[in-house]
């Protein structure tokens, strides 16, 4: 079903009901990838959300436009979040907070076997002057506040005692936890889908599928809701880099329902997200953030074919899944498929030694 001007305008008007700071350079580029298209047998395009501008770019800036607006509306003067040590989310949040005059406070969890040096995203966190608390994750999950609540509340209490008014935002701006009472991360990507579909139509195209990495789930949920409302035949494919298919499907479904419920408060939508609409492929491989020869080969293949850099944690795994899906016939020859580049490129430098070691071993 084509996107109509009326449906796009109606949805845009509803999204305007949610306060938003201007932080990203939009629209981000929409480009063709001719060399990869030729080798894969499809028409492959890339949506360059790695070029959102702030803090070296990345998809999280879309979310932060809404999260920071919400924090400012509550008169907060510091913002607390948590994630892994090399978190793209924390790096972009630190920059967004500074741009909005708010103090960033980060709880960064170490995972065994992953880089711990002050390089990549962690270096940028320090340059932005974020207050950083480093903790060992152990066998806990970071996906829900309950699993890290003791640590988060300890640091939030310390900020209050120091006279600050903290806003607590969950990892990735995804779950309705802490201070976040609306699915702001997902709402931002409903808007991003409007942007993408307008670019597609301006080029006289119809897209058949969109592929992207999925981690905390809100971007996936927002894309899914946007597609359901505007282009329901579009195949929305998330590539999980951290959770099982069952867990990721549950997370995305929950956030998508919350998003539709929020949008219905401003207009009546008949759209319903079914479990079959949530397509997730498990590419956790050896673990979240763990580099291997398949990931390294994918980074190199895309760089040499298109001059396009992927990061080792998110986009390389999603592109590897894209290669496999094409080989398996999931996408038919000649179909138009968009790869959503979510950024994460500063992490390349934290993984430099491992990338060179694996790359050289592969060429021997």
C-alpha cells in the first residue's frame, strides 16, 4: 500500500504533539549501494542514520531529541542512564545533555572479554565531561531497571543530596522506567520512518524490506509502528545483537503496543501489531560486542565495495544477516531493501587491536 500525503500529514501532526529538541542533522542521507546490490541480487539502499551529526552521529540522537525535551520540561538539571562501557547511547546522551545545559551521569557496566580502555565511546564520554561510574555487570542483564536498580538509585540519591534534580532514563531510551513515562525512543523512530518513506517516494521507489540491528528494542518498535501505519506490506527485519529471538520479540512487541496506545490518545488508529509482524533474527553469535572473523570480513567487504564503514557491535552483525538472508532467498531478486545504518563508529577504535589481529589471521 503506497504512503499517501494525507496519512503522512496526519501522522506528522500527531507526532508534533510530543515536545522535541532539535539535536540531529535531518534528514539523514538515503543512498544506493550499487556494488553490493550487484553481488546480492537485490537493489540495496542505505539510510545513513550514522550521519545525524551530534557526537559523531548515530541513531540515538533521534531518541534524545524527545528524551531531553521531556527532561527539560521537568526542570531536571542532570540526567542519569546506564549501559555498557562502549555505549553509543551514553556517548550521544552525554553530548545531547551538554548541548541542553544538563549534567550527564553515566553508569557503565563492564562485560568480561570486552574492551575496557579509555578509547572509542568511553574516551568521548570523558571529553564531554560526563560523571562516570564504572561497575562490573557480572551475570546480570542491563535491559531492565530492576536488574540494576540498586546501583541506579544509589547514584540518583547522591545527585539529589548534592542538590541536583535528576531525570533517570533507561538504557537506549526504550522501556517505560525511571523518569520516562512515554515510549519516547519508539516515537522518535515513527517520525524517522516518515522521513525515510518521504525520501523513498521522492525517488519514485517502493521498498520491500528494511533491515537493521536491534538492541534495546525501541527503534525496532518505532519502525514497526511507522510501517504498520504508513506502509503495512513492508517487511521490517530486526537483527538481534544481544538478546534471544523470544526475548527480543517480547520487548519489541511490548514497546510497540505502548507506542500505539500513546498515539491513539491523539487519534484513532486501527493498526494492531501481531506477533508475526515482529521479525527478529538472532546474530548474537559469540556474545554481545564479541568480534569474530565473520564480523570482520563483513566490515571489510562493505568498506572495500562501497567505502562505507560499519561498526563491530551492531551494524556489521546486521549486514552479515543481510548477506545470509539474500543467500537464503528471503529477499527476492530485484527487491528494494533498505539497510538502516545506526552508527556506532567510534567503537571501531576501541576494537582496533582485535580487528587487526583477526583481519591479519584471515589473510594468512
